[in-house]
């Protein structure tokens, strides 16, 4: 999921200084799990804005905020409330915010969160980055642990000289990715693969902006 | 005799290390390098060591060449992508630089520009492959070069890494990738180093034991606590303590000279890499006491 963090409320208020009325959009997916854009956060934001003398014309918790078309359809029932609002506040990730930007061509849209990383939820509201969306997966060669993400240097061929008792030179809070990979591949009897030299990564696979269209071309014509 | 010929002739080879300063005043480093002329077989020039921004390695290597000394260009993957690294390797080659030490490089987090974007487009093993390619007239993408390089390429290894197994597997990858010589992370326990060497000797590469000059018991304790892959045994710390504050550096020189003698006399490795870290002027004394001068 996309891990988000609430932005400082003061900074948000600074962005909103020229506007009085707002429509709020959260997200039932990642932002709900992160506690940054679910039902309770929408209610809290409404309350906080009202305490600052602002008006909230309505709120929506869409199923999936980054699903632009679906969110647009869900917003139909809130047409009036949206029309009354001078600006939109999106309480999900940068993708959700930009869905709203597309849906509301004539209104300013402001994010209330910072988008941090693609994460795994390890415990309730605790998140770790495990995948960097690099475009060319190496997990098949690294015992299922991603060194591109878990190693601060993104090394592909084993630990650097900074590894120390399983810890990383960058911080003792970071486990050395390559020691973890070694231990796991030893357990799973894959050390033969550990010995193979991995070639330099093809970074063109993660070039921005990425786009993907998996539709059948014939279907597209219809 | 060149560094490569020295190692290949079986001579017990000695290298030392100089770190270019931060700023354009190079009087001190020129003086230190001058003191080592005719004594060591080659001088490593560090590449923004500890991720602290300084004069680049290539420029100082060229000055060494002009002084009639043989440099080893240290090259890390922290600050340049594959285009920059290859371009610098070609550039260093036309300046007459013959030796390159391929490393991944300390993370910017260790240095004085902590907010820098770390590059690591490729890493040490892949950089060795790149050098091998350039030596054979082709770049990383397989494009033909108009004139190949002729590098003698080396790498680093940490004999006391914990755990050691993945370190040794990476060592083997570096050998396969074309490393011809290794300069190790600092070692202080010769018996442990012998165990490492019995593994390393299986490969057709030259090994120079890395030795860092101990300047005080405090420094030894600091390294034990904060420098990964370095362990100074308690006996040596006691020796430094017993020598007292004023004589500690002299004792450190003694200890290193003793280690060099043992490494040479027992034919444990092919040479030593002396890292004096700020006391480069002591290198001749170390070599003298070790019986190398």
C-alpha cells in the first residue's frame, strides 16, 4: 500500500488561507489503514477546519481514491456540496490528490498528506518499505528480499565493508540486507544463486513518468 | 619496477595511502607523498574518503605521476553513474594512471554532505567488470572503444567481516569480475588473518594486508566500537596503554613493524597496505623498523 503521513496542520492552513469552504475526499484503501484519510480522519479534519472558521460543504470516502473514473462516479451524489466548495482537500496519497485534480478542472486541490513509500503493514499502523517499484524485479535472485530497497546502497552482489554483526553502516537500526539475504538463501538451499554475479540494473525500466496500457488494441478501437 | 611488476615478481610489495585535502592548499600532502618516494611501491589516493568532499583522486594521481611516483586511483561508485565512472576511467588512462582500486564507497550518511543523493548506479563487482571491459576495448554496453585502457585493477575485502561467509562469496565474485589484487581492511590478528589467507590463496590474486597505524589505546577502542570489520585485540590495547600517552604512537609504529615482519617472514601474503591516517610522515619509520628499507 501507499504509506502516507499527515502534513503539519499549520502548513495546510497556510495553503488554505485564501479559501473559506471545502469539500473533503479521503480514501477507503491505504490512507484509511495509515490513519490519514479514513472516516475518523475526515471527521477530525472537518472539526479542525470548522474550529478555524472554515466551512466544510461535504465529505466523501471513496472506495479507491486513485481509481479516477470510479471516484468521479461516486462523487456524482455530492455534486451540490462540491459546487458550494471553493477548494478540495484530498486526504489520501499523491495519486488520490491527482485524481481529484483531474475530476475538478476548475477548483484548487490541496493534499493534506505527504506520500512516503510503497509499504508493508507489519503491525497496526507500522509500515516498512520492501519494494521500490524499480521496474525489473530481482527477488527471484535474492532469496525474496529486495536489496534495491533494503540496502541503502542498493547493492546487487553482496554486503559492503560497512556491514557489522548483521547491522548496516548507515544506521544500527537497519538490518544488513545482504546478511538477511545470505541467511535466508542458506536456509532455503539457494546459495548457488547467491554466488552468481548480478549485472548492472536496467534503470530505464523505472523511468518517469511510467505508463502502462494492458488493453487489447482491438478492444480499444471499439 | 611498476606496482604490477613488483607484485607479479613475487616481491613483498608495500603500498601506502594519501588522502587529498579539502581545499586547494596541497603543500602538506605533497610533502608527505615526497617522503614516501622511492620507499613504497605505489601510493593509493583516496576518493572522497568517508564521503567527505575533497580534491578528487584523479587530479592528485596525476600530480604523483609528475613527481615520478606510482599512484593507485581509488574509485568509488557513490558519486558517479556508469557514464561518469567509465568516462573518468578513460580520462585517468590517458593521464598515464595504470592502477585502479574499485570500491562501492562509504554512504553519504558518513560524510559532510549527508543530504547528497547517493548514486550507486553500479557497485564494486560491476565496476571491476567495467574495468575488464574497458581493458578489452569495450564499454559496459558492449560498444567498441577507440583505444582500450590498460589497467591493473584491484578491490578490497574485509578479512574480519562478521559474518564472514557472504564476504568471502563477494570476494570470489570480485575475483571472477577481474580483480588482480586486493588491499584488505585493517587487520590486527595475524592468526585470524592466516585463516583468511588459506581461503584467499585458492584464487590467482595478490593480497596486500591492510594495516592501520594505532596511535593510542583510545583510537583502538574507538575503532573496535565504531568501525565495522576492524577488531584490535585486547593485548595490543594493553601494550599501547602500558607505553603511556607520550610513547603510544611509537608503540603503534612498533606493533605495525612487528606485524609486517611476521607477514613477510612467514610469507603469509604478498605485501602490505599501510594506512597511517594523518601520520603519513611515520611510514618511513615503520618500514625501517620492519626491515623493509
